[in-house]
C-alpha cells in the first residue's frame, strides 16, 4: 500500500514537471496530430512495456528506503535544533555533555547501512538478471539498431526492412499473447544511449561492442525517446520514436515497407529523381531498386512514410523537407548533411521526388 501511494505521488510530480518542460520547449499540437496518438510526457512511473515495468518495483523500493533515511535524518536534525537550542545567556557559557566511544551508536550506524546496501544490491542484481536474461519467444521481432551522429539506423534483418529514427513494433498484452521486440545495439562512431522512458531502461551503444535490450509494449501509440549519452553537437536532437501497432496493422506496415517504390509520374518528380542522382545525393543515401546505394546517411526508400525529419527535429511536411534541403543547418546546426546550394527549381523537384518514396 505504501509503494502504491508513493508511486502515485512520484508519478504525479514527474508528470507535472515533464508537462512543464514540454510546454517550455514548445511541442506543437500540429506535430502531435501529425503523429497520431503521441505520448508526449514520457513518465517513467507509468511504464507501458514489460521491461520498464520490471524496473519500476526496485525503483520504488529504493525510493522508499531513501525517503525513510531522509525523514529520519531530517527528523533528528530538527529535534536537535529545537531541543538543544540556546535558551538564555547562561547556555553560551557552558558546554553540553560530551559522549565518546558509544559502541551501540557506532554499531547501529555501521550495521544498518550495510544491511540496507546489501538488500538493495540483491534486489538490483535480481532485476538486472531478469531483464537481461529474459528468454525471447519464437515470434519475437528482431531489430539491429545503429547509432550515428545524430540519427538512428534501424534494420529488421528477418523482414528485410531498413528505416531510420522510427521503430515500429507490434503491441503485446500483459496477461496474454507476448510479442516482444529484441534489439541489438551498435554504434558507428561514438557512445550513444538508447532510451525510451516508458518502454525500457537506458542501454548504451558502444563502438566495437554489441549490447542488447528488448521492448514489449502494452499500449498502441507513439512513444518518444532520445539519445541519453552526450554524443556531440546535436545530441539533444538525436530523437527517436517507437510506434506501437496492433498486430494486423504491424503486418500491414511490414507489407508496405517491402513493397517496391513506385516510379515518379509527374514531370517535376521525374526531374527531381534525375537531380537526386546528379547532385551526389546517392553518395550518402540509399533507395532500393535504384543506383542509390549510399550508407553514410539514412535509407530513403520509404522516406515519405515517416513522421519526422532530421531524427525528430521537425514534422515531415513538404515545406519542412524543402527547408531541410535548402539549408540543413537551419533545422539542425552542425549536422553532416551539406548545403548543396540548390536552386528553387531543384528544390521543388527533389521535394516532389522524395514525396513519391512510399
């Protein structure tokens, strides 16, 4: 019961603080509408995935223990300040009784903290083992996630799908069919950290090392995440979305991602495709079924099906796409995409071509 009410209080406080932050940074309602049911407040005290839920119970225990220690220390301090405060001039001329070498006190402040630490270490170790060694069923979705400065490369090796900055997964149920998603984490450059607060705990992406994590969401919608390890100039804009679908809807997404991209039909889009090849865009980007085989930047095969641009810095609209192509630094200062000094006609053609990639 104590844990229940502690969770309620902390959840309310955390939600209020994050709501204020969301208002301050100005996440627009239009952006939310563009993305569907977006969970803007990433409340870690309201887990909506099994691993996040498994982290909540030890977190509550640690908070309860530390809250108890805090109340005891403050309570003793307040008692001493009140009980032994100077009550007259004579108190300044006398020294209070001095007590040295109290075995009982020394045993208490040595044994009790050791027991507390021992219990918390056991609880934490058990939770870590349960999460890291959780068995994955045969129907688990497997993802290879690669962190770049400053975007996320996402591979579905079993499905033959490559995308960027948006992880699509099927929903699970808390007491029924389990549909977890196993994620292999890698880095192409520096240390990054994968964190979607309501989905799972933080896990680092370390160069030349493979780490692993997993998700098993219980609710459909779009959940916001980000890189949680400072990784350079645009670390704060290395954003991520986990989009949770109903099983049938997820299968429809898989089918649409594997469907060959249609050829552009309008004269403007055809010219944009030609410019895409001639302006060296293919050196960095890939589009399936075309000579574009670049791997330095995001795969653009299904570009127009994505919700955002530049790893979440802006909603993906034709206007924002044009602004991004005209000057990427205007939306994401310091990003590695160069300003190609495109003419208005080239910008119109490229935007029209990119809108056909779906």
